[in-house]
C-alpha cells in the first residue's frame, strides 16, 4: 500500500496530492485508532506472567541501546551526511531524538500477521509478540515527551518550563482516563448488544478521533489503553479484534497509501545516506540490545543470539508516529522528518517479515497443532 501511494502521489502520477490528503485526514486518524486498538487488544496480562523477567530485560536492552546508540551515532557522523551537515548542532540533536525514538518501534500487526500465517506457537513466538506489544505501549506513552524534548532544539522560541510538564501530564493522564472509559463502553456493547460490531467499532474510531482533536489528547494512547481494557477486563477481546478486522481494511489502505504519497522526493534524495545509516544502525543496535538483555535475563542461546530477528519490521505504529510528527512540527521540519521515517519504515517492513519467518522456522515453532 505504501508503494502504491508512492506511485499515485506527487512523486508519481499525482492523483494523491496534498489537497486531497488534507480533505481525507479524518480517515487517516481513524486508521490510527484501529492500529492502536489492535496493539492494545493483543496485550494480555496473563501471558506476561510467564516470562516477565525476560521481557523486562529484552525491552530495556533494546530501548536503551537503540535510542542512545542512534542519538550518539547521528551526532558523531552528522558532518559526513549531506542532509545533516548543513544544520547547526542544536537542530542535529533535535532530529536525532525523533529519529532514535521512532527506531524503537516494532509493528504488532506485522508480528501477528506472520504468527497467524505460519500457525506459530511456542516460547520464542510468545516472547517476541509480548515484547513487541509492550514496546509499542511504552513508545506511545513516552513519545509526547520525546516530541517536547526535540522541540526545544528544532522550534525557535521554545523553552523548557513547568507549563510544558503540566500540559504533557494532563495530555497523557487525560488520554489514559478516556481510554479506560471507552474501553468499558465497548465491553458493555459487545456483551449486551452484540449486533453490527464492525459498524459500532467504526463509530468508536470516529469518537476517539473527534475527542482527541477537541481536547488535544493522544489518539494512539487513547486507543491502545482502550484495547488493553477490553482484552484484560472482559472476555470480549477476541470479539474486539474480529470487529476491527471486519471494518478496518479500507481505512488501512488509505492510511498506508497516504504514507507513501507523503514522501518528498527531494528530501529523500538529500537524506538517502541518512536513511541507509538508520536502517543498518537500527539492526545492529537491536541485536546488541537484545543480546545484552538476554544475557542479563539468564536466557538460553536461542533467545540471546536469534530472537532479535523478530524485532526488525515496522509498520502501523511507526507510520502513525511519523504522521503525528508532521502535525507536531511546522513547515519543512515536519515534512523532512516524516519523509526520512517513512523511507526507513518501507525498508524495514521488507526486511522484518522475512527475518521473523526465518527465526520461527529455525526455532521450529511453525505449524503448531496445540
């Protein structure tokens, strides 16, 4: 869908121009809510108890090594990358915060899709899926803080003060509270009404989109908390996912096509070396962080040496955050960051499923019968 968007967008036939995409932006936001609802719906408290220690160490290793590693690397090599070399040090540091933050993300949708396709089941499968979902939740909660931090360096006349902390706290806590309320509304509907679930979920996505715009709350955080509530405080988790799957495909097509159409060719040309660096460095840092986490958790050689292969793919959450970035930063800064991020997501989404399939085949967890 992203490649189709590139073909239909300004780079290609220009059927999807900025005016059309602006008019249909509400559909993009609805798709974002579905992506996050699905991620939250796969977060199962019971499943996490099996390997809490491993999950904490793998997650910590990946997040710290990828985030800090990329910030340090980008600032070291900036002078040798054409796109960054013309920027001052403050702008480079601001860019590195955002690029490193998005690099943490991993696609729950891709992970679930590969597991379903291969009928995979086993310890490695569960660890990769659980770590992926928890990482997505962690990133959605912390990303507003990263954006606020980056704005100090990228946006003129932005200064740190208590108002920023108050606004962020209100934003995050309000989004969580709203997600909890909507979650229990969905539970009531799926339990008591049980009719036209797909249409009801479309209505929910419109509600989340409208309220988040009205109150300036985080749409991804609202939706992901909603999914967690439905999955873990009721028996309606499976019904929730089914309803989303039955109504979300047209929105997903629009969402990913728009992401591809949003690529800016000139920025991509200028930032090609940075895009390649991000992809390669991210893979290396994920391996290092995952291996270190496996060692600290006392895991076996399979988890330490090979489970990193399940954490490369990026799609919905990463694209959603890139879209939020474009809305958070004015003018060319937002467009430039989004273009670089979408380009890296396209590459990672080609690599991710192949490497994850290889992992599941290697550990012999495919075609599970029980």
